[in-house]
């Protein structure tokens, strides 16, 4: 391992004592990881909190083989050590990175190719709020649903981390975005960010989308709800529309009327990011670095930060996410 001499043998991390509520997240002492070939060691300054972390805590989303059991899929910090075959010039670089796990800790391993340079204009907290949602939205909405300038989309969970990132990207790429939210306050925030916001508790999002698009429907739907939302989502799609599933918060099963799919040539697809290969994530990071990162560096793209908690208060951060009151990203500061 090449790196600085000040790396401690042990570090503080957040462990999951058993599957359960936020209270099962507790600080633990673990050996500081050592980077293998192609990896870097990041001294973590901040770590993003995401829905998959919550599911892992609940015992519903185990880490993929070889991934750390410590939760945390994104961090920002400084590269302090490198593994074999990694450019030594990376040591000392400020970066944010997508991880397979292990972000809730003082130090975390990342593939060198999964890191993006953190501009001086961006804080560590802001940097830690970007990778997971940016990689997810870009790969699913822009690649899998291949939306382009002038298209329109529907995204559920409009004020979540995914939702706010989707709004930001659609605004930058001239795409009209409809989002659903559960309160008028959240709808107001989504409108301020640039979306057409629909209160799903008081409005039928299918009727609103059809009316706002003069019956044409949207080009794509990014869905994290599943269950009985899927057939309603399909009613929002126009001819040749694409439906992309990234989570099933309301349940994994649904009922479809297949002739509708056939007659309107609809495409149903979906993906999960965490289990994808290191090579796929490296290609995704390369494309994001080329197409989106200049907008981060210029200040055009900024994450929406809800609240920042100390690492030791990870349980409180998860309790806030469980309550569903957050707008944007929740971040842990180390």
C-alpha cells in the first residue's frame, strides 16, 4: 500500500447490531481497510445516506458478495493511500466516490475508476450527496430510458435524493419533469426546483399528466414505488414510452394489461446499481465525468441537502429518513 504514514490501524465505523430500526446502528471500531489492486483508500469527510442503507439495516438488502457489511454507498474525502496499479498522483486528491458499501466510516475503499474529482467550490458534504443519486438517475433515465432534450418524464418521490437530482438534471437538459410529492410543502419545493409537482394525496397523477401533456403522455417514467403504481404509470406514458423501475417500496408484484403494452409499444425495464460490475460503474463514471461533471464544476448542478448529522448520530439520520420528512439528501459528517 502506498500512502501517507498517518493512517491509523483502526477506525470508527457504524455497525448494524441486528436487523431492525435506526437504534441498531451503533459506532464500532474496525481495522482500517487496505486498498487492493485498482483501489484507493479515502479518508472520509462525509457520507451520503440512501434508501438502500435503510433496507440493509432492516435486513432486506444484504451487501453483494465481497462488499463491506458497513453501510454507506457514497462518500467524499481525500485519497490517502492507493493499491497496486493505481496512479500515485491520486494521493491527496479531493474526490467523491460511489462505493459497494463501507461509507459510514472514518476510511473507505473505492475503485479508483469510481471516483470523481471534487471541485474546490464544492464542500465535502455536497460531494457526498452526489454519486449514488447521480449514477442512478443518469444510468436509468438518460441511458436506460434514453430521454433527450425536449422529452417529458414522470418521477415519483419528487423531493427525495433521487427526485431532486432528477429535477436538476432534467432542468439542465431541457426535459420537462413531473414529480409526485405527499404534501403541499414538498410540492412547493419541487416547483421551486423546476418541476411540475403533483400532490398524490389530493390529486390523481394520471389525470394531471394526461391533462398537462394534452393527452400525449410522457416519454418515460422513473418509478421507485412498484405495486399498484405500475399500471397507473403506464397510463401516463405516451406511444413508445419507457417505464424504468428502480425500487418496489409499495410491493414487488403488480398486474398489467398486456394488450396495452403491445398496442402502444411500451417498454418495461429496470435495474439495481449496487450489484453491477466494477467495469460497468467505471464506464458510467467516465460518461458522467464527460457529460455531467462540467456542470458540477461550473456550479450549475448542486445537490439539495436536507440535514447533516455527525457520523455517531447515524441512527438519528436513519430515523429522519424513515419518517419521510426529508427534502433532498441526508448526509453524515465525519
